[in-house]
């Protein structure tokens, strides 16, 4: 990655003491040039961090409920029937739905703008708009009046129809609907009616626009990548899947941006989608009735390396984050990002329906005055960074690479928690930067009276889920292999070894009864893996000054008269470095998020924010045993050792054939990553 994001500075040396003081540039300083800043670095932002959907969605719901002027939602998907705050009931609705919350805001004359990614092929596959992408009314009533659409009304309507044994136009009879099915049928009917009314403009004050990926812009963005995605000529689906199924993956929320000159403005940058699957608590219970009821996948669910362990009633536990921004200049960047995307989403039908200009990009307009206040001692320095193919913006990628460059100069920790760990270029960059540091240490250590044993080691903590699909195994395997951490990818390792053991040639007929030797061509996945230099533990430390740990998360509990273990699905997009730098948002660590899908992240260099989040997260994952203390060198070394020991101990507990709570219950959620699947097809 070219060092185009840094700013050249002059540092003065004390001639007497022969010393100088300078600071590392963690953010993209050259994107913040005076009078032409494309990605301003702002200093007057108050930040709050939320772990998991229960915390984040409750805060968002509270702010929407008291909104006075505007609510702008930019979504990968939107589920009108999801409850942001949930009681302990097991059936829908367990609280006020997102759809009802927005209807209530609009009735208070709050302008609600909802910008959602939708693709006619992709959306039905991923179910990102319940009631529109799928579930388009299971019992086909004549629908509700627009002024009566609510979760309670849908539930009451179906309960009444079943009680009367009425015939529905969808073919259902009331006497054939089981009472336990009523809530979910009512939920589908509610979502369907909500979207029908919203798209027809019948929910006064709520406007929806849909957007889809721009294949031309995506192709141009991909063309600058070092490692190109594989295409149909190699029998792979990766490249066409990126080019023609690009998504808008951003999910910021902005409330009351210019009300009272921005005095009540609040925004959120997060990885959480506004779809019910993403609601969970930090306890990550094995089966939680507050999570959505499961279907066939939960009944058939199994864990890697174990026999089927099905019978779960609810969706998997989910982990993710959100960052709240109060009253600072960073909200201007959120606003600009929204209105540019909103204007791009105008189609002919929408344009003819309204001639009023409802958006204006800042700073061309006048920023709300109270967002320009002076920074206080408790405020945070923030930069909003993007992946936006339409603008050829890859500042999230620049941020990830720059953070590694700066982190490599120190010897603290690098913590990555991400849904996808599939960007081999990033892993290679980490090794290259650390190799420079080790070389510099070797060159200067003798003069300083030091040896290689004194060289500070950088500790890398990686927490990822088992890849979502088997076709995602190759990219995950190769990224881990670049760091020498591929042992847990047992299926892919075995498959690659098997191919490499096969004869390199085979006899083929060449005509006229003559046969000849022909080379056996290995699958591209195998050839690529063979070309990766996979450092061992000793090499990793001696040549790169690195120690790396790779974990996945499971929850354990005594359930149905036995100990059961279940994956906690990591949807997170978080990186922390040395209690100084933090970035989180919508961007995964894969090529799709770095070059294809639109994404938005927040980056900050607030020591208090980074340290507090590191301690909270590590305590949660380790069952309270590890938090890294004050983040000193000794405390990080100790935390890394305890982290690794806990992972191994938990694996022993999980694999134990029998035993009570003392032998079988894991402490925290940490386990070594293990995946027994393999694939010769890549899906990045």
C-alpha cells in the first residue's frame, strides 16, 4: 500500500540532548488537507461504544423515540418486524417493532428517510427485506389500512380470523392454523403490509429509496487490486459474484442532524444490520427466546468436528458492535455520505414524484453551528472512512494498512475481530512491515548493547468465526497460512496434501496408438497455497517479531440432559491497536469490503475509548480471566499466554467424553479455530 496517506512533518532535534519528540500518524492525514479535506479529521466528538444488539438497538430506539426533526437510516437490510428492545416473551412481538417506531416518529412530523440495498437476485437469497425480498404475505388478507398498520393490529387480525375459522385468499383456513404459528404468520403479514404501504407513499413522512451495486464502478475498483478475484475461466464464481452482486453494506444512523443547529444530533456507525438475526446479548445464551425463532438450519445445526447437534429453537448467538457519536463534526461526514447516496438512488419514478430538493451536501451548505464547537477534554479525534466504488474511495483499506504500518513500529498488541478473515494482501503487509522493524533492530542492536532476545515482540490476537460457506474456506486458509496459522483448517490442509501427493504426470493417447506423458494440472487453489511461504512459530518470532493467536467462539451450557456447545457467530468488524487506535463499522477484512461493497467505518485515536473497549471485550470473551490490565508490555505478554492456555483448556473441556460442570463447562467463549471442510472453489 503506497504511503500516500501520511503527512510529511519536520521534527526539530534538541542539539544538547540530541533527542526529538514526534507522534505517529494513525489516521489518513493527507485526506485532511486544509481547504480540500475529503475525509476530515475532527476532534470534538463524544463517543460511546456498544457491544451486541441488545445494547446498541436499545440506544437507537430511545433516540428515535425522542427524535424531533429527522431520522436517516442507511441499511444493508431493513426488517420492519424486528423488536429493538425485547421483553422476556418467547413470541412476536416481544416489544415495539422497528416499523412501528418509525411510523410513530413520522406521525410526530419527523422526516424519516430509509435507504436500503436491494438487488433482484441477491436480496431474495439473503432475505434482507422481510416482507419485500421474501415472505410476501403468507395468508393474503386484503391488508390493513395505512393508518392502522401495527404489529398489534396484525396479530389481532390473524387471531380473530383463526377464531372465526375464516378462509384466507392464500388458501389457509382458520381451523388449519395452529395457535403456535399465529405470531410468525402475523409477523410476515405485518412486514408485507408495512412495505406495501411505505412504497405507495401511504406512511406519511416515511420515504424509502432502494439502491444496488454499480457493476461498472466495481469493475474499475477491482482492477486496482494486487490479487484479482478468480473468474469463470478458472471455473470459479468469485469475480462475477463481486462484479454483478455488489452490495451496499453501510448501516449508519443519523438523528436530528440539523435540529436546533445540531444541538441534539446523534449518529451511529456500526456493523449491526437492522434485521432481527443480529439481536443478541453479551451473555450469548445457548438458546435465548429473545432471539428469533429458528428454522430448519437450527434443527439441523452441527459443530465442526462433531456429529449433528441439532434441536436449537432460536438463531445462533451473534456478536457485533456499534459506536455512537454525539454532537461533533464527524456527524457532518455521516450526513454527506447519506445524502450523496440518497441522491444517487433517485430513479425516474421518484424524481417525477417530487421536485423539492431535500438534500444538500456539506460543506457546500452551512454546517449546523453547534457541531462546530471547540473540542473538550473528554472529546475524541475521529475520521470517517469509506469504501465507495462509485467514488473510487478505498479509505477503509488505507486505514487498515496504515494502522498495521504504525502498529509494527511498536511492540504491543493488534486485536482483530472480524466476520471474514480473507484478505491475504493485508496479512502480507503485516509481515512486510514487521520484517523492516526486525531488520532495523538487527542493524542497531549491537551498538545499543542489545541482542535479538531483547527485541520487543508484537502480539496479534485474531478472533473469527468458522467461514460462513465452504467456498470461503480457501481464502480464509490462505490468509491464515500467510501468518503460519492454518493448522486449524484441517479439511483444506488435507485436501491440498492429497493433491500434492498425486502423480505429477499421467499417460495420455497421442494418436496412432502412441501414448505420452502429460502434466497433471493442480487446481488453482492448490497451486496458490503451495506458493505461500508459511512461517512456523520460531520463524514468525525470529524473522518478524510476531506471536499470533487465532480463536473462534462457542458458548457451552447443560441443555436437554447433556452438555452442548454452539457457535457464537462473529459478525464484528473491529480492530484495536496498542490502546491507541480503534476502527469499527461495516467493513470486513476481505476484498469485497475493501473494493466492492460500499462500507463505512469510524477510526479514532482516543486512548480511553480503545483501552476501555479492549478490557470489556477481553473480559467478556475470557469469562473474566483476561483483560490486559493497563496494556503495558508485561501485561500484554501475560494476557497472550493466558489467552492461549484458556483456548486449549476450553477445547479439552469440549472434547471430554463425559463429566459434570467442572469438566465440561467452558470458561468464557474462546476456542482454537477448527474447520474440517475443504473447497477448490473460492468465494471472497
